[in-house]
């Protein structure tokens, strides 16, 4: 055999071996590329890594911003420099990719628009998209507290933490505090607001205003003895401290944590699960009354409402501060909405009526959360969850219809996904909530297109006293459920692992962007980057002075030329450089071992 051929075969074998060595036996010291490339911590197997605190994540966020801007400059784009007077961030809690796809079909079939698959959600048409990595500092699969803190403050944190970084302490309510985008906005003279279908003290909305060790401390009765005096419950923080007590709009559920429990509340449809329980106050404080007193000397009196009629009668041209609390707990799933409850669309339109007013304000920042998508999935209530996504879509449509696309940045994303699957092989146009294989007459077991990896639906579908020989006799046949039962909002789809509530998913979530600054959303990035997008595009917070674009925008000057060098280092070249010595050393070691 020719010597060159032999050498080629040897080198090919060695390259394969070298990559195997790098993959299975990593060097003792490497750099993480998952959190910003060259600014990531160095990991030494024998030593603890540096803490992923707010300072660490600040570097990660700025690095991603720099990379994105550098990419735009290479392409001779300048759209990233456009500034947003207003920012609206829509969070579909638990709205993973499978939920979006199934929800799109559900919308089409619910509205009887053809088969369903060809339907579009309003945010499908947004021009810019990206993918966000959702893990918490201490969990592969995150919760809403840690992810919302990342989105609003720019700092990832522990599972369960709100408004605090990974240095938080049960016995120090000041340690690890991080500011939110709402605080940044208020410092710039912007109006602020929160709209949600959950309790207003729940994890996602709370991350806009609260700083607390544990998301469950919504009432004073939930704060453990060891933390009393150090941490104040979430509900009190909303009315006692900025930025919460300066919000112009607060709309959602959660009367009980706020101290105004409605003992005569009606529940026509009984939903189950941990999300249906609620804390109550032990200090007998009426926090909405205290909120009213706080704003008593405002030029325009504040408004407090508790039903749809009063909400729609609010004079949005005059009211500056509005609080609406519509249920003791969360607002009821929209598919079983109780009389007197507003829709998410109606709450969003009212909020925008107040925030969009053309007066002397400097714009606004608004959170709108479709929070019950998540809770429907937790109980394997697929129909309820998908209908929540439909309602969420209507709220986004309302925002698009009522805002100026040249002034308003709209972001649509999820905090995390869920362990829900959209499986096949259903025929085109088949009911998205129906069976996937009913057309296959010889299949021994019909199964649903939407099912769950885990959750309480396991028990609903498990054959009584079954000791299964195979999957076809482990589960009750779907024909044992009546059509009426399967159409009910409380019907649980099958789950394959028993749990009292279904878990979140750990895969990346989509981000859809529209308006000035939306071109900053591209590729895959850490979830905390969203805070830096809002900061840079809105000229508020830590990225306001990243370059001269905010000053140029403010002064009406010409924007920075594309060929003007950025004083900060390029991330791509450094990332590449950091890999070269690792791969070179590993390959050299393999070559030495072969005596070459």
C-alpha cells in the first residue's frame, strides 16, 4: 500500500481517537461555552467553581449583546440600534414548542378554520425569533421563579428564588438582591404594569417587584420562623416597596394573599391539584386598602376593581393607578370562566389604555402573563392548557392592534416548557385532543395525540388492579371514557409516570420579537439575555450605556456608523482561541501515545 495512503489511514484513525478522548476524558481544566464563552468560569475537577452570581450573569448578558451586535455589523445591519419607547413582554407560562404547535392546531379547529394545522398564531408572524436556555443555577429543569428572575433582572438564580441571585440567604433579606426591568424603567420615568391570569403574588409576576428567598412565601403565614424579620412576604412587598407600589397597573388574581378573601366566591367547575390551594394572611391586614391609602394624595384617585364590569368601566383616560383583583386564587381557566371574570385580552386592553396615554410620560414597560397554560399542563388538563394559549394569543393580538410598531418592542416567550408530547401518527385535520391512531383499525391500543411523560393522568387511565403483561392491557381503553367526559375541561390526558402534578420540561423555549430592537433576538442564548435586550432597546438599566446609541437616539443625532469599531472585544475570536489549545494539547497527547 502506498505510504501516503497508510499515513492517511493512520491520521484518520488518530483524529477519531483524539475526538473520542476529548469527549469521554475531558482535560482537568476547561472553559464552559454555555454561559458566554470566554467569560465563563473555569472548572477544575478538584475545586468548586466560581459562584454564578449577578456579576457573573451580567458579564454573560453583555457578552451575548456584544456578539449579536457584532454579527449585525458584519452584515451591515443597523436595525439593532432602533430604540423602543415602550416594551411589552408576554410570558406564556409553560408554553414550550409542543404547546405552541398543538395550540396552533387547537386554535384553528376551535375557530373551525380548515383542518387546523395551517392556522397561525399572531406571534408566528413576528419577524425575529430565537431560542432561550432555561436552566436554573442549580437545576437542569427550572421553575418559574428562577426563570422569571433571569428574564426580568438579567441574573439566573436558584430554583424557587425571586429577585435574588445565587448568594441569597434565609437570614438576610438584602443579600443577593437584584433589580428588575421595572425598577430600571421607573428610574427613566416610564410607567409600569403587570397583568396575569395567576395570583398577582405568583412566581412570574412577583419577579418584577419582589426580592425573597422562596417563591412560596406569598403570605405572612408562609414565611418560616427563622426568616421572620429578615424577609417580608411577597404580598406586602407589592404594596409597601418600589417598584411594586409604583406600578400603574396591577391586574390578576390573588385576593387571599392580599388579605381580602371573598368567602362567597363561586366555583362552578371543580379543578384539582396543588395550584388550587391558597394561603391566607395571619396579620389581618387589608393590603389593597393600604395600597389605596398610599395613592390617596395622587392628583387622580386610584381605582380598585374586583369584577369585569367595573374593569371595563374604568376611565383609562384619567386613572393613573389601577388595581384589579378578580379571584381569591388564580383567575379561573378561560374554558370554564366564571361570571364576572375578565379575559386576559380585556385586562391587556385596559392596561394599555392607561399606559398608552399620550401625556408627559416617557413610555412604559408591561408584563402580560398567560399563567394558566402552565397549571393546566401540571394537572394534565390538555384542553384547558391549549385554550389558555388561545386566550393568550388574543391578548397579544390586542397589543399589536393598540400599539405603534415603530415605538413598541413586543417580546413573546415562555419561562419554561412542560413534559407534554405531541405524538403521531394522526391524520391531517384529526382532533388535536383526540386519538392519534383511530384510523389504524388493527392497532391493539388507541392512544391520544397529546399525552404526558408524567402527572396525575396516570391514575385516571390505569386499568383497575392491573398487573400488565404489555402496554395494551395496562391502560383502560379510551372507549371507556364517554365523549362528554373527554370533552370536559377537567379531563386528564394519559401520563406514563405517576405524579401528583406533572413536571416542567428542560428544553429551550422560543422567543418571538417585533418592533424596535427586535433584531437583537436571534440564535440560541441564555435566558437572562432577554433582560439585556430590553435594557439596550429601551435605554434603561445596565445596557443603557453599552454604546452611544441611546445618547444618539435621545439627542436626535446620527447613529453610530457601522464601520466604527466597537471598543469591546469580539467574542467569536476569543471563543475560538480558547478551544485551540485544548484541542491541540489533547491531539498531541494522543499522537505521543502512538509514538508519532
